[in-house]
């Protein structure tokens, strides 16, 4: 099976590498060619345009930073859709707005091409291990055609139905829970620290009992270490996601005041120059608002 892969950033690179190692014939495009170069050693072929990654592919995966990049690649001049074969499936693994996901489904249907939304949960280390959680939605036949590709990148594939955009609804809702956990961990770490209780000690108690989950364990450890570089997920992208959550909430007329609070703290972090740090640098803003320099121990 030939797989086109477009976008080899922090998440896309290990995802594409796992496809190579699973035996797929992988054709890769990345705007900055040098960032995709390591995949040549894995047997991938690099091409000069996104459309070139589509030609002859059975499945094309896009893993791009945001709505703008996705629109630019997939919709700008129609070449991407024209280059997809009639039986090929476009798998959008990017975190994008619900509105854009709906538009992609419409444009693919108009062109007679299959579109599946399959955003992923997990940091780059999880992607490297091939253990991503992938939520997928779209026409059932198309989902089944791309399932072997998804299974090479993740260890849990959850299908949500025929409406592709539901996968992005789930992704944004999940990201909101992650951002809320980060906000809560940061706030409580400041509070216990100022009372003289070491945040690491308290958080280890909680994450080994009532809050024993990957998100709480991972983010509490990063907060206590102050390990913000290199970023697993840049704070600037977390701000983008918070905006997408609020846009989805507005579209559904569903108030999400906590999402607004988290977005404001992320915006404050951007104003302080933390945009290129890991998103757990949100804890620095919470700490500074509490009169502390940070929480690293």
C-alpha cells in the first residue's frame, strides 16, 4: 500500500517513520524539506509538492499545524484533490476547527473523493512508540480502507460514525480536558507550595490515587521539573487549540467559561515570550500571578 504523508513536524515525523517501519511505501512532503530528510533513511521518498504525495497513493495523511496550513495545502488551488485517485482516502490527522472539517468533507464529496478525519491524542514520545489514541470518523468504507495505516500509528482506534467532523469535535473536547487539567495542576501547585507543602510530594500522592491518569502524571511531572524545552507541544499551538475549542463552543451555543480562562492564561504566557516553550509553561504564568518565579523542584 502506498501512503502519502504531508507534514512532518514534531508529531508527523514519528508517525511517518512508523508507517515506513510497518512496510508501507511512504511518499512524503514537508514545506521545509530538511525536516523530512531523516525519513529517507527509513525508505521514504521525498517530493516537492503536496500533490506529488497524492499521486498513486492509496491513503494520504495530512498532519499540519492549523486551519490555515490545512486550507493552503488541501483547498488552495484544487491540485491536491485532483491528484487523489478515485479510490484514495484523505486522512486529516491535524487538529483543526469543526467548521473547516465540515468544509473539507463537503469539498471532497463535491470532487468525488473520500475524506476521513482522524486526529490523534498523544505527545511526540507517544507517537514514536506507535501508541497514539486516534479518533476517526467518516464514511465507513473509507475508514476501513485506511484502518491499516491508522493501526501502524496508534494502538487504539475509536470510530465515531459517518460524519467526519465528529472526530474533530472529540479532539477539541479532549484537548479542552487536557488544558483544564494543566490549569488545575498549576493552580493547586502554587497553592500548596505557598503553604509549605512541596508540589511534587502532593501531586505524586494525587496521581498515584484519585488522579491516576496519563495526563495528570505527565503534566504534573513536567510542571515540577520546569521541563519546558524542548517542547513536546508548543504553547503557541495550545493557544490555537483553546481558540478552536471556544469557536466550537460558540457554534453549539455551549458556554465554556473555563476554556475562556485557560485561553487568557495562555495569551498572557504568549505576551511573556513563552510561545515556543512547552505548553506546560502555562504553570509559569500561574506561579508568577501567585508571586513565585516558578514551581521547578
